C-alpha cells in the first residue's frame, strides 16, 4: 500500500487529524506535570498504549506504568507536535507459533538478528544509527502469527532508509559474532518482562492449552533457550537462524505500507526498485487454523490461585472462543465488552461498588496475538477487588454470570452496536497488519468501524460465555502459603483446584437473574448541537485573562483555527495545605481518590458521549480537566463541581480507598525506574515528600476525622486559576469560574501559594546515590544520571534531541537487566568522553542540519486543538504565562552557532560540572549478591510496613564521587535555586 501524503505539504492540519484528537496519547503524556498518586488500574492486559516498550520486543501490553499518572516530577512539556515524517511498515505473516520445539524464542531472536547488518550495509546496528541521526525512530515486534517492522524518518532521507531497511529481508548478515550480544538483548527483554503480572498471566494461561498447541510455547526466549541449552545439545543456532529466515521471511508472506510526501508514481518506482529483490520461496504459508478449541480441557475450567508481583487482589475470568477475527465487520466481542465494561447504573461494576467489593472492571479482547489468532479468541473479564471483595470472589463471579445470562436472554440490541472503537496509535503499522486480516476495501477502516450488524454472530459469541466453560484466576499476595506450583519460565507461584461444588452446581442450573443488573439507560450527555460559536470579543493569538479577582482568574481563547465543536476547560484549585507535611499529602491523595470514586458512576455516561474528564491530585492543588463536544460540556463540569461542593464519604469507602492507596504506593516502590525517579526528585526538590514518606505515614494510620477536617480546610481557602479554550464564547466561559466560586463559597488565600518546588543548588562535583531495589525478586536495575546546568536555551534545546530534559537539567536514564551497575558507571563516563571527542570533529554542515531539525519540529503546526491547549495550560499551571515561548525559542536557535555548543559543553564538563548519579540496584549475581534467594522468595517484595532506603557504597569506577548516604542531611546543607521561570 502506497500513501502519498501530499496534503501535509502546506503544513495545515487536516479536518481528520483534528477530529481524531481524542485518540492521541498527548494528554496522558502530560499528566506527569501535575499528578499525584492515583488509585491504579490493576488490569494490565487492556492497556494497548504502552509507551515504554523496547525497540525490539514481544508485543504484549502492560499497564504497570500507569499505576499512578507517573510520579509528580515536572519533566519538560513543550510542543507535542512533531515534524511530519515519512514512514514504512512491513508485516511478515509468521511469528512465534512457528518456533521450533527445541528453540523457544527463535522467531523473536531472528527479529533482533536482522538488524545486525546486511551484505549491502554491513555495519552492525547501522540502520538504527542512520534513522536516529536523521530525526526518526524504528521498532519491531514479534507476535504469535506475525512479525512487524516499522520506522519513520525525515522525508529527504526516506529513500536511502528504505533501501537500508529492505536489506533486512533481502540479505541480512546475521554474523556469528553478534549472536551472543543479541541473545543478551533478548534475555534483557525477558528479565524486564518477568515482573509484569500481565505477562505472567498470559504465560500461565497459555500453559493450559492442549498438548501440541503452539500456545504452550515460550515465545519470549532467553539465554537458557537460545544459548545454554543449544550449546549443551550441540544445536547450531547460527545455522538454524539462517534456515528459519529462508523458510519464513519470504515475499509472499509479507505486506508493506509506505507513506511519504512523494507522488504515488515516485513511491511505486522506489518500492519496485528496492523491494523486488526480496526472495520468494513459494512455499505454502504455515497454518494453525486446524488447531481449534485449544482450551476445551478439564485443566482450563478450574480455579487458579496466583501470587502476583504487585500488591493486588483481582479476579480474572476467561473464556476460549472460536477465532473471531473473521467477524471483524461485526466485532461481536467489542459489542459484548462495551456492555460488560459499562460503569453506569445497572452495570456489573455499579452493583459491585455499592457492595464495596470492587474498584474497577474491564472486559474484552485486546486483539494481541495471544488473545486473538487463527485458532481461538480469548474473552476476559478482570475485576480489581477490595479486601472485602476478595473474600466474596465467588459472589462476584456469580454477579458477572447473572449479567451475561441477562444479555443472553434479551439477545443483541442494535442500539448498543454504535460504541466508539479506539484507533491504534501507529497508522502505518496498523494498516500493515490490517492487510493480513481484512478484505481490500476494509484495509483503512476494518479495525475502527462497526460495519455490519448481524445479531446471530453476536448471539453466538455471547452464548458461549457460560459459567461451565470459564477459567478463574484469583490473584492475591495472601496466596503465598497455599501456592506450591510454579510456572517454568516466569516462576509464577500458583495452585489449582476445582470450582467450589456449591457454585458449580448453582451455575449448572437455571439460576435467577439479578434485578439490579440491567442495560444502560438513555444518555443525557450526547451532544446534538454542533454549531460553531460567534466570537464575542476580539480575536487573539494567545489566551487572555478575562476574569481576575482575589478568588481566582480565568484565561480564555476562542478557537478559530481548527473550527470544530469541541472545547477544553481546565482549573487548578491551589492550596498551601497540601505540602505542609507528609500527612497532608496523603490526606489530599485520599480525598482525590475518593472524589474520583464518587464521580465514576454519575459521570460515566458523559464519558460514553465522548466528554472526557479527569480530577488529579496535583502537587499544589486539585486539577480538574474536562474536554469534548461543547454542547453538553457545561453539564459535566457542573456535575463535577456539585460533587466537590457536596463532598461526602462513608467509613466503608474510606477504608476501601485507604487500603487501595497503600497498594498503589507499594506497587510504585517495587519498580526500579519509579524508585529511581522518586529518589532523584526527593534529593532535588525542596519540600517534596517521597513515596516512602507517604507510604510510611499511611501505614501508621489515618483517621476518618482527620480526612474530614483536611477537606473542610482545603475547600475553605483557595486560589482558582483556569483556562477555557475552543468553541466557547468569552461570556459563557466566565460561567465556569463563577460556578466554582458560587458553589464552593471559599475565601481568598492570605498569601500567594507557589506552584513549583524550589530545586537545591548542587555542588560542583559528581554525586552518587546508590540504593538497593525493594523487590528481592527483581534482577533489573535502573541508572539515572542527572546534570544540573544553567544554560542558554539554544544549548538546552540542541541536546534535547538525544536526552530527556526537565527544567534546566539533562537526565539520561538506562534500564538494565543483568549487567552490573559498576559496568554501567564505566560506560556512562566513556559515553561522555566519546561525545566530547565527537564535538571536536563536528562539522558546521552537520551542526546546521541538526539545528534545522529542531527548528522544524518547533515550527510544525499543531495537528489538533489539544496540542495548543496543552502548551497554554503548561504556562498557566506553572504561572509563567510565556505563551509565545516557541517563537522565542526558534529565534534563539537561529542565532545559535557550533562554537556556542562546544564552549558550553566543555565548560560544564570541567570544574563547573554538577552531576548526580542515581542507581537502583537489582538482586542477582551480577551485583555481588552472594546469598541465593530461596525459591519461595523469588517473586516476593520486602517492603514491610516501614520501608527504608538501603544505601550502597560506590563501585570502583565511581570512587571519586561524593556518595549520598542520608538524603535529608545532604540536602539541608545546600542552597536553593530560584523558582524555575523563563520569562524572556
């Protein structure tokens, strides 16, 4: 498929892109600016937007990284738009199902090895380097029945990149010398995947398939299956790789999508010229469609008690259905999941929440290869349980079965066959996979639209969701003493037992329906007026302050660029109470989580009507965000403020949310990358309370009375700052702030409350803070190197292309699996020396080209209204109000020279250097852990009620650093920098 993207040449965002704004990740990415700890969504399997995947990874979704909206560190968020890049994706219709029995993970390993140079371009990892040097990125993933390669790059380098990339499939070298290195890379992904409960569940569930079914295979691969075992059994892994490539990387198994600004004729010429050399062996494509009903076994229909890595109680109910991919025009599982996952009145979750048994519920099929392939489809329902709900898990399962029986008796209803289906984030990759599954006319729309309504197909899938065919997974750390079985590869502890006879007999009978469970009611939030508003004040390029009082202010901007009937409204309710002590922070986060819980049911209909809202525990205040069609948006906003004004909670709700917040803190702390970030921010930001502080304070106990007193005090004294932008008039926009003031009846703050933390001024040296991970079962380490620099904006932005930055700082992060942190200490210094040498030989031509790429990124038009809103809101929420920041940055970059960069870097590498290395060290032999962790301890997390940082001494490569062994004592002696505000 060739896509000539000529409409983007004029730089104007298309109507389609602006209408598709709700499918982007932008707002989620920016939550890091203002969020606190929110009760996590414990179901990992349904999050398909994992932003932290490695370049070449098994494509398994995992929402571990959304347990809170990240920690509350203020990483830089400026323009989210990117220069429109050329892109290509190639899907090989073969995956891990084809792994040979004696080499588990070979398909995944081959996906890695084709990157290791080709006959035409022999440099190992040369394609990666070429793409990154020219402003692009690349990715690859191996699934059950397909392997997908994808990249994007600046247009002028696209043809050369295509030629380099095509060599993966024409003549890859797969040199012998690279095998050991890439086995380690595959093993790293395996190690990083092991702490994920979603991955563990998949592997354990797959092991229940019939003998001989490929689902029982170990798809990830690791050092044992790809190195040690082959060596012991005299298997020539190199020869087997070559054979696998020749057998399966054949042209007639492949689909290709190419998207760029060239004409279709040009793209066709390029593709014919470059890709026609891919060999075609003419062999029939491997087929597994005959291996039907793999889970129709006695082992599947049982209760499995599982010990999770995280602190969580959850019930997962799964059914193995005939493959549903062929019904993509009807999408029966989507229809069922929309009703099962409904959260309004009459829903399963509404009933369970009233019983204080559950916090969240998800139902559906993730459409990954594990859950949907040519042999079966999985339909799962997952419930996050409360402490009480864990004791009543059979009753919860019964309520789910009652709801499904109600749906089966009523039969399908066309009025519920109109729910929105989310579009995948990566366009060309999505199209490439669509070409493997859909008819030609449906390539573009087959995975998004509900094209046909066929009640018999929906009913057939629905009727198979009966209790007697279900599999039950019950996850709880409390199972540790009862679980004596262990899954081979991820070492998940579990036990298996028959379904309790009382319940199995009841489910085999014609049991009664639950009258509290019914279909969704009419939705009052559905918009019907899509008229564009007439401007009632002068047009401005940036937001203007249209209300300003002692109680608050409102910024406003009418949208006259995208011209769509949507609006964004955001408010920051600022209070000095929040950061007074660790107890105040915990009370505030409890309050916001209970507030969110109270809103979940009454506001759910608005979410269905594409009105989105979020209430966030910010560092210095409560943040309320609402967006969607402007017609009914005020209704949702008023609902939220009404609930805030009349806020109340029961002791039972308090206990439920308190217990869940403990688990959230715990689950954050056991992740090395999250612990590293928490330690870094705890050192740098004056007045910040660490997650350990909050966890300890919560474990000591919080009373209902203290929460009530805190909420009363919080609501009584506030300063409220807001932004209204989109299809709104100025007069109506004022109503949002006025409604808050009228309903809350608060008084102004006696003194202005800062909305940032002040940062400590680090000494001119290299500091090290090295701590042990808090999970004994995790071999992964995390290294973060932070540079505190007071720099001119152009230098800052030039380095931004290769690093993650926050404020006037550079942060380099490295995730490890089995390499020692001592080795990494050495490698990081080598990298900096290498970078310094490269600067010396940097040509002016290359430097100017890179500066041009920064400028192009900043000059690129917003692709949808939300990008502009995010940028404006960031200025408001940090109280900088520098709305034309981008224009000034571009102007500064245009005057930036190579000498400026070289001089600046050399100055900060010398005696002025302020560096802070953060090491979170995993458990394992590479870190010198002489004690062998007992098998029963392999996946346990030893936080206890009062966890403490376990500080470690520096390695031999870091002997010249100043080691931090007590964070509070260290920071007390440091001066504070002014608040970070770039105002000119």
